[in-house]
């Protein structure tokens, strides 16, 4: 380890850094709505930062800034050059840069949320970027989606199935979705939400709060952090 | 050629390059690139200007990194001294040398939008490069220019850390100066990727020429500086970097400025 404290390129020591939470899922499923809801509900208890990966514009970042759920400066937008998926999985450099910039500017933080630009069912976050990830589906895509699986549905730490208020309009059977999701997820949690009806999304907020606490606990009890290569290793 | 060059020049290198179009996105929007023929002209122009300049800066940075990196090795270098004070002094000199070279890159980049893009890319490349090829020279560079060094400087330094030659560094810079925009045009216009690769293949002689010219220019500049002065530590601070190529591409500068002011865009640059 180097002792150069002025070195802003140095990857923060895993000891004590914020939990990085990826929020992925298809376009329109409610990722930005969920991020806004989490900021609203957890903002008073956790020190937060948000990175958005907009596809064309800074739409999501602007929406979140306008929503007034978080200090606008704590919301950073990353451009992904036609490849939202690449930016969260294969070449995470710009996202890491954004996360570290937030931590340097506003740190210490408890939680940095990275919203993906939205992609297909195979889009997951690299473990080099996200410590935990939520995959957001909505019921309007039909109740077959969980059965189709894909890495997002099967491997995300939490699967959120949003827009339950629309289920009756699209003929989606939530029991089928719940059963199919459980079958491919090997016991990992699934939560049903209607951000429209319950804008505080208490259930998801509680899950996120839990993982932030256990992250902080792990870090405190492993003072040298997990064995990951750092910039000066 | 060192095999590490393949890793360095690969578009899969996780260093943020995929989000940059090198002006291609704005050129497409402006109607300057509509198909493969326009694209070929755009790439040829880019290679002869920005491509050559960045290749020379990259070769120069590689050279500088090797000179600074030999500090402390058994080479009987004049500035290899054991005392802590001397080490600190040479570290200060090294940082100053990097800042000078970075300022040369700034001087060759008229558009603030391009400076921003080049520094962003350089910062990401250096961050990834330091984890892939850890080296004290890269640490010094990061500390010298903490907000992000120009991309070709980062590329040359990382090339040195990876064991590449100056010529490799120049080649990597020249190559990425055209492959980035070419890939972006494939994505933006739905061009036939095979035809675009044929265009790139047609530019191979130009690529080789640019890399050769750039390497010769960088080597001449550095060697003249090092030969003329007393100790090498002083010499690196007095290299006449201004003699490096400085071809300008005003159209690219304008495209970059327009791009930054466009609301709907997929690429950072
Ligand atoms: N009916 C309904 N609409 C929702 C719900 N959650 C989000 N939306 C709407 O779905 C649209 C897309 O949401 P957004 O968060 O932008 O999706 P993203 O592309 O995944 O970020 C917006 O118009 C939201 O207002 C919900 O629970 N029910
Ligand atoms: Mg969104």
C-alpha cells in the first residue's frame, strides 16, 4: 500500500467504503422510480450517492435531481456509447470512476446506488462494480418472464417485480410469477412492489438497509477488507 | 512488437474507451459521415492529424516512463542516490516532468470538450492500467496530474509499464485513434462491420507510417534533451517537448464542441 494520501487515483481501500448497489432490469420496469423511492425512504438514515447510466440523455439523472430526493450534486450521470450493458459488466471503468468521485467528494458514504441504462434479461452487474444487485422486472411484460430466467432473474441478490397495480390489466398472474421466480432463484428473495401505490417501497428499503448494515458489520470485523487487488498492490 | 500491445490496443481493455466516438457521433449528426466512403475519409484525416499527434505524445510518454522508471535500478544512473532526500527530490522532478508533457498535450488540444474527453479517458485508462500492470511510474503519473492526465500520456506510460516499446505505444495510440470512431459509426449508422474493417485494413500502411514518424519524432526530441544536459534527472525536465508534432484538426475541434452542447448523445465524445 502506498502512503500517498493525495493520490486520487487510488482505489479506496475496501475497508470502510460504501456498499455499491446495482439496480438493473429492462427499460421502463421502474428502476429510476425505485432509486427515487429508496433515496426518499433511506435518505434520512443513510449517506447516499447515485450514479445513473442513461442511454441517450441525462434523463434519469435529471428526473432524480428534479424529484428532490437527494442533493443534486450527489447524482452523477455516466454515458455508455450505445452499450449500457458493457458499462456495467465488461468495461466498468467509467462507473467505478463515478462511484469513487462521489465517495471522494461526499464521503464517507454508506450506500452508492448505480442504476443501469436498462437492457435485456442477460444484463447483470460485474462483481467488480456492484457488491449487491437488484434486478427490476415489471408485470406488464407478462407473467412468463421469471420462467424465462436469464442471469438477471436467477442471480440478482434481490428480484423486484414491480407494477403489481397493472397485473389485472395485463392478465398477469402474480402467483405464477412468484412460483417461477422461486424455482430459478435458489432461495434468494423476491419482492412484489407497486411504486405507484406505495411510493416509499418499504419492503425493498428494508432489504437494502439490511445489506448495508451487514456490509458495514463485515467491514468492521475484517479490518483489512476482502482480498481484492488495489491500485498499488 | 511486445505481445502486451495486443492487450493494450484491444477494445475489450476495460478502460472506458467504448463510450467515446472521437467526433464520429457528431460527424454523423452533422451529415459529414453517411456511409463507409465518408467514414474512410474521416478516419484518414483523423489519423494524419490527431492520430499522429497522439501517437507521438504516447511514444514520448513511454520513453519518459522508461527513463523515470530506471531510477533506483542498478544502472549507474547519475541520479540513483540512496538518500531519502534525493529520492524525494527525484520524485518531485518526475512529477514536474509528467506535468510538462501533459501541458504539451493540452497545448495541442484546442477544444475544451476534447480536453475533457482526453482527460476522462486518460484517468480511466490509468486507473485500470495501475491495477493490471502495477508500477511506481504510474503511481507518480497519477499523483502528478490527479484530475486525469491526457489519454495519450496515460497510454504511453501504461505501455511502458506493460513492457511495450515506444513504437508499440505509438502504434496503440494511432490504432485507437481510428478504431474507436470506426466502431462508433458501425453502431450509429448500422454500417456493414465487414466493410468497415476493410476500410481499416486499407489504412494499415498509413497506420504503420504514422507510428514510425511519431516514434522517430519522440525519440529525437527525448534523446536530444537527454544528451544535451548534465544529469538525466535534470535532462528530463528540459526535454524540448514543443518539438513534438502539433498537427491541428479544426473540424474535429468544432465537432467536439458541438457534441458537448448536444442534448441527445450516446457517446461521451
Ligand atoms: N403503473 C405503474 N407505473 C409505474 C410503477 N413504477 C414505475 N412506473 C412508471 O413506469 C415508467 C418507467 O419507470 P422508470 O422508473 O423510468 O423505469 P426505468 O426505465 O426502469 O428506469 C414511468 O412512467 C413510471 O412512472 C408502478 O409501480 N406502477
Ligand atoms: Mg431509468
